[in-house]
C-alpha cells in the first residue's frame, strides 16, 4: 500500500519594493612608494698649494745635471783571475831577483872597500911602528919573540897623549923600552887620508919583527 505525504505549506513574504542592495565600493589599489634616491653630497673643493717659484740656482743645477755625459757601460768583470795572479807572481819574483842582485853587488863593494881600508890601515900602522921601533933600545938577553900590546891615545896632530900597556911581553925591560920609544916618537906620523886617523890606537910589538 502506498502512503501519500501531503506537501508542506510554503510561506511567501511580499515586499512593496525590492530590498536595497548594499553597494560594495571597490578599494583603490595602494600606489607604489616612490624610490628614495641617496643624497649626493658635492665633493669638497681642495685648493692645490701653489709651489713658490724655484730660485735660479736650482734651475742651473738641474741644467748642469742634464748636461752631464751619460754613464759609460761598466766593463764586464773577468772572473778568471789566474792570469792576473800569475803575472803578479812573475813580477814579484823578478823584483826579488833584482833586489838580490843589488844586495850581492853592494856586499861585494863593501868587502872590497873593507879590504882596501884594511890595507891602508896596515900601511898607516906600519909607518907608526917603523918610527917607534927606530927609537926602541932593546935590552939584552930577551928570550924568544914575546909580544907586547899598547893602547896609545893621540891628537889629530899626532902628539901622544897617553900610553897604556894592555898585554905584557913577560919581559919588563922590553915593555919599558917600547913605552919610552912611543913617547919619544911623538908626534906620530899622520895618515895619508884624513879619514884614516884614529884617536885610539892598538899597537903590537915583538923584538924580532
């Protein structure tokens, strides 16, 4: 069996005029913010210091520097010094040989001069002894040939100032005879050359010489 359900009642409200519709006003879009540009500060003006005019002396010096000749390139160093060292050694060796030869010649000249002086001195002493012996009165009975040595001091004129016995002959009479003969021979003979003169003389005497 089918049951029929009656429809529900519908209530309708009647209006004299349609309801007011609220107007929706569209909000304007916000404007974009203006870009803030950085503030450009003007650069400070720096005044350049004005250099005082340079004196004429400085300018002249600069001109002289400019006038100087350019430097010459330095020569290359020779690192091989063996040649220089060898040359220096040869030079030094030659100089030493030359000096040695000079010394040899000088020594030879000195020896010759000494020999000549000795001969001259011997001749001078011979003259002295000859005069003194001529004045010696030999005592009798002198054994052998003893030697007596005397130191004689004379003046440049040959005058005898003093006579001193350095070594006795061992025979007092002979020593005294020689001493008397020396004083008797004053003034003694002078040398042939002034440079041969000797104030102090050493004279040796033997009875048989």
